[in-house]
């Protein structure tokens, strides 16, 4: 059955502003909850895993599963959330997403209160780990609404302003990533180091966002606008990837995230091996990374007024190559001269390289989302952007695994950065070909020109 092109529902400026505010809060609090739980989850899970009698290798594997399950659920459910939002509207799906975050972060708080004093029984330890895994699965499913959030931005912005709107997601990511660990640190102090504190804080913040969304968010997409489709889920995904330029853009985004995730997954290990940083030092490094994401996302919006998305995408890829290449050079430098790790100049170079890489990623993210959105039919914004976020989640599974594996293959720890730069060279080649094809006059399915 052929797809039907449907015009978006008329949106007043006030409704559009309220929708964008809710989208910002939804993504921000999703990342805030993720950042709150992330720093403490390994420490909170380890006593239960020890009580189960697992080896150190098995303990690491289970903790890895707890981490990757979140992204795996986003990979599986992002297209589904997007398709449903095209059919029943954005509002029900976003409210359901926020409600799910409330429930599953609260479940995490329950899981870590299973007694560990003096030593938990195997049954209680298994219950705690099972509840933690269930909470990560549920939080990942609830957090799979980023594609739907991007679709709301597409509903509320003109094609010319789409990239500036998509940059709000990057700003929300940066803000959540920056403040999450800070809130976890001070929240645990507030609750006198009670283990349930982090889950309770994340759940409470999600509840605040849910109440705001109920009060101010109005539908930006009419229910049933997408029409009926008989293809299977895989068939729908294939049809999205077959759209002009969309498949290439999704591949560019996927490979960019794989490369950047090599950096994210190995950052704490690199700072320890190169500079001898402890946990508190790394806490500040991650806060710096989040702050740079926040600032770069804010700087992107005025730049998007002056430069087309294709040029911003090319600049982002170039900055990623330079930043990750410099980090690889730093790793090699310290390997050849361990005394260099105490050099203030090398430390400054490390922060500059990290800032350049993060700024590059902050340019790639909204540029790709805006280009994909402008290629998609108005009736399929949620589905198309959901597929893009699904592959982004897959990149966040593959990238950390590859980076962690490559980090230990050579004592210089340079391989993750070498591979990341090589992947980005492929991305640059794809982007050049894509730019030529777009410049040749490809027109979005919904009828708006990319120019």
C-alpha cells in the first residue's frame, strides 16, 4: 500500500514553544537519570555479584550487560515508539515514556535496598540483580523516545530552522550528562549515602517532567495521520533506509557514534593510565565533557542560521578526526615517555583534544537529524527518526565494546583512537558523496527542498 503524505497539524507559536520545552525536559531528564545511575551502578551491583560466587571476569561481564541492556532496548524499541507516535500522536507516547522512567528508576531504588549486611544470601542477591536488570530494561524502553522527541521538533519547526531545533536535543544531552553525576554525588550526601538515593532522585525528576508535560504539552501530530501499513517491522525499517539519502545519513550517524563511543568507553581508563587520575579526578573530567557538549550545542544554534547542515556535518566530522587523533597521539606519547604524564602542557593538550572531539560530535548530531527529517514524509517523521535513533543505540552498544577490547590489545592504548579515526575517514568519504547527491537536487519526500 503506498504511503500517504499528510500535512502536519497546524501548531500555534505558544503550543510550539511549550512542546519544545517539554521535549528539552524529556531528553534532559532521560540523560540526567542515566548520568545519576551510571557512576554508582557498578559499585552497587558488585556486592550482590560477589555473593553469587561469580569470578571477577563474570562480574565484569554482568556489569557490562547491565550497562548495554539500556542501549539494546533503545535499539529495539526506538522504531516502534516512532511508528506509534505517527499513528496515535506524540503526546501519549511521551507521557508513557516519562511515566515509565518514574516507575523503573523507582524499581532500581528498590533493587539496591536488598540487604547486604552482613552478607546477602544467594537468593536475595539474585533477586537484587534481577530487579536491577529489569529496571535497566524498562528504563531503556522508556528512554527509546528520543526519536519521537526529534519528531516533535520536526512537527514544530520549518525546514530552514530544523537544525536549530534538533540542536536542543544535543544541549539536553550535554546538560544531563554534566549534571547527572553532580546530582548523584550531592544526592548521596543528602540521603546520607543511602543506596536508594540515586534511584529515588532519578524517579522524582522524571515525575516532575511528567507533571509538566501533562500540564503544558499539546499534541503536535494528529492521531492516525500515518495511515495503515501492512509491512513487517523489518520491512518498514528497510523502506526507511531505502528513502533517498536517508540510508546513507543513518550510516553516517551510526559510524560517527561507533567512533565517538570508543572515546567515551575508554576515557576513564586513558586518564588513569596516562595521568594517574583517580575517581574524583575522572568525575571532573566527565563533568567537563558534559559541559562542552552543552556549550557546543548552544553554539551550534546560531551557526545553523548561517551555514547549511551539510557544511556543519563536514565540520563536525573534521573536528572529530582532529580531536580523537590528538587523543591517540597523547596515548602514544605517554607510552613512549611515561614521565610525560606529569607534564602540565600534555594535560592541557588532553583537555583541548577532548573539547575538539566533543564539539565535533555536537555538530554531527543535529546536522544528521535535521537532514534526515527533511528527507522524510511528514506522515513518517516519528518512524524515520526512530530508525535513526535505533541505529544510534546500536552504535552505543558496538562502540564501547570495541573500544574496551581494543584498549587492552597494545600497552600504548592507542588502538581505540586509531580505529575511531579510520572509521571517521570512511564517514567523511560518505559525507562527501552524500553532499554531492543532495546538491544534485534530491528533494525530501514531504516536498520541502533541502536548499
